[in-house]
């Protein structure tokens, strides 16, 4: 799609064997990363699957793979494809499911020491995402379907274009969460930092059935460690006696102007909810130091689970057609 909202290219992806739940994707400079993961739809029996009573079922036995679709001719050349409308697939070492991605980026390599930088072709792609080794939609209505591997972990998936192999590695092991976010200025290129709504697993339950996310965490992908956290309960002026204050996706907004600023120099914006008194707040968190900065009580509840975005007034006016680009 072009910047003015016109669809410029449509590519059918035809070699997926059965309907799949595909929730998100990533882009790099030269590729789109498509996740063909084995969370399947059963359209023949959409209301009641014989295994878990759901229309959506994880079938690990059919395998999992990531596809690179060229966005540019350089991407097509790097993948050795004879058409821009073909994908190169990379089989993953084990089945899994991913709702949302942090980001993806390329590792490029010039073909010789004296080569023109223009001749550099991407040789590898890294996808950063929240991965579940197992998922069962039935846990949303019946927690007895929960299994210990139904946790959401940060993973990096490395696709080696030269060998056609894929590898997957846990990042910030022991940190669990979803609704990943990066500085939007780093989308499609390398991000050092990621942010996500995070929970601490309790025995026999997941965030699906055991409550929402109590905190936001910051991950340094260079060191592979969690480097900061803010409890949503600490973002509001007063919390209820039971202290259940939860939130979700945090939108990163770079400081303005951001030219020359550090990648994490900005703010996290989100909504949090104080359960006991049914009050929602808009909150602002300093992303560099991971400290609460401000909160505004809202006139009504904002439900959990929404995605977020942020537009300046000028950007909003452009979208509304008030001014043209
Ligand atoms: Fe989503």
C-alpha cells in the first residue's frame, strides 16, 4: 500500500495447505515476513471442534514456517526467486504460535570487500516476536485446558537466506508477555529495545484466564536481558485496596524532535484500569528510565486488549484529508 492509502500490489499466497489463524506480520527493508504457523481454522465445523470444542486448533504435527516475500527487486535477487510474487519458506525447528511481532530486520553482506554498497544483498533476517510453544483457545472458557507450555515468551527467529535454515532462541528468558512494541522509527530496521505488557505466570493459569497484564517491561535485544519494568499500579495516583491494576499495549512515542536522539528517548502511552473501583486512566511512562510520568483519569472504562497508535495533529489532519501531503 502506498503512503496515500492506495493498494499498489496484491500477491496471492497459495501454498498454505489449510486455513490458518495469521494475526500479524513484519517487514524489513526488502522483505515481508509471513508467519505460516499451525493454528488452524476448522471451517467445516466452525462452532465445535471435536478436540477442544473450538473452531481454532493448534496442530503441531503439520509444522511451522516463516516466509520471506520480496518487497523490492533486491529482495527478490537475494532470495534467488524468478518472480516478485514468490516466497521463500523457512521451516522452524518446532511448532509454535505468534500473535504479535516486535520487529524484523536484515543482516546484509557485501559480495566482496571492494563491492559497491549498492551491491550488498541481505543474507539473513531476524524476527523478534512473542512466541507460544502451545495454545488452546478453549482456556478462554475453561482453565482446565491450560498446560504449562502455554506461556508467551520473547523469541528471536533467525532466517539464514544462504543456507535456507531457521533457528529460534529465547530472549530475556523468564520474562513473559505480549503486545510487543518498538520505537516506530526502527520498524523494518534494527531495534535495540522492545517493550511489552508482561505478566508473571501463576500455577495453573495464564493471562487469558488469570487476569491481565500488571506491568510493562523493557527488553534490550543487544544484551538479551530485561532492563526495566513499571508496574501499572504505580502509574496511577491511588489504587484500590486489592491493588489489581492492569494494562496492555504501550505505544512508544519518540521525543520531538527525535533527530539524533537515542532510540529509547521517548514515552510509552497506554491505558490502565483499576479493577476494584472500575476506573481507567491514560498514563505516560518515561521509556528511557522506565518511570511513571503522568496519569489522567478517564470518564469511562477502556477495555483491555486494544492495539494503540499515536498521531500528531498534523498526521491526523492528513489522514482526515484536511491537508494534503
Ligand atoms: Fe492483535
